[in-house]
């Protein structure tokens, strides 16, 4: 039993709960900005990007999340196209010392991390966002916990060489666990907050988010294998880096936003 992992996990859960329950849009925006800043720099370190200009661009994008509610929609729409233009300008003015492969890997990281994280504060800012945002946490935590528990006990069939310890049984168990927890949470908020969220709809959404969470976890693992590292950093004792902790939520966030606002 990894005591450090358990303690830091409990502390993280408490911090997240306090922010989401007692915080407001501004607090969540600032928090996600800090998360994005840490994660994008872990990614840059992972791929060996030491170029100051592209790192500054990544930092600026992450910081902009803190002002998400104050930026006109036109600015938000243009942020990432502008970023791509700036990256290509970097290629041109350095006369290919920074090449297409460099900016492709760098640009991917910016969209993958910062572009996807943006949807968390956007979801929180919607009507009933304080309730809906928890579906992300529940899907991520439920999938991870049940997948690990079921996989350890019943796992016999390997899921993928990308992560040899993961099993098909654990993967299915994670999805089932996410659905069960999501339904329990739906019952609670329907009763206490007078909401009328469909149990059938939330079951489908929980399945989709859980699958996306597992893909996100494997996606991050593939990046680490490519870079030849075990963790993105040692920021969180027993858990690795910030990017190690949010890898499953990253892919969930955009789909959670669009699916949950429909209900």
C-alpha cells in the first residue's frame, strides 16, 4: 500500500471539493489556469522543448484561462488559430531551425492540454454547472478506482501493450463503476436540488466519459513511452505530475461539456 499516494490523493480530493463547492467562476478559472500552466510545462519538459518563445506562448495560453469569463467570444475563437500562425512564423524566422515536426508536437500539446482544459471552467459556468461539473470527477475517479479494483482481482486478459498492467476486465469494471456512481449522484441531486436529470441519459453519458477517460489515460501513457519516462514529474507524491493526474479528464472535458449541457 502506497501511503504517500493515499495521503496526497485525499488531500487533492479535499482541495478539489472545496474549490468546486465553495468557489465561484473566477476561482475555478484561476485554478484551471494554474493546472494548465503546470501541465503544459510538464509536457514541454517531457518532449525536451527548451525553446523560450514557444514555452512563453504556452504559458500565455494557460494564463488566459484565468480570464475566460472576461474575454469576448471572438477572442476565444481566434486564440488557437493565432497560436498556429505564431508557431509557423517561428519556423519562418528561424529558417527551419524550428521545423514542422517541432511545432506539430508543440502545437498538439497546447491544444491537447490547454484547449481541452478550457471546457472545465466553461462547463462550471453553465446553468447548474456546480452540479454538472461533478460528473467529470465521478467518471474519472469511478473509472480509475473500479478498474484498478476489478483488474487486480479478476484481470486475466491484457488490454493493450501501452499499459501492460491494465486488463479488459478492469476496463469493463471501470465503466460499470462510473455508471453506478453517476446514477447514485444523479439521484441525490435530483432529490436535493430539484433537478430532473434523466437516468437513462446520464447512464449513456457516463459510459462515454468513462471510455474517453480510459483512452485519455492510455494516450498519456503513449506520450510517456515515446519520451521514455515513467511520470511527467514528481510534483504530487505517489501520483507523478499534474498531467499524470488529469490525463483521463482531459479527453472527457470537451465531450462532457457538450453532452451535459444537452440535459
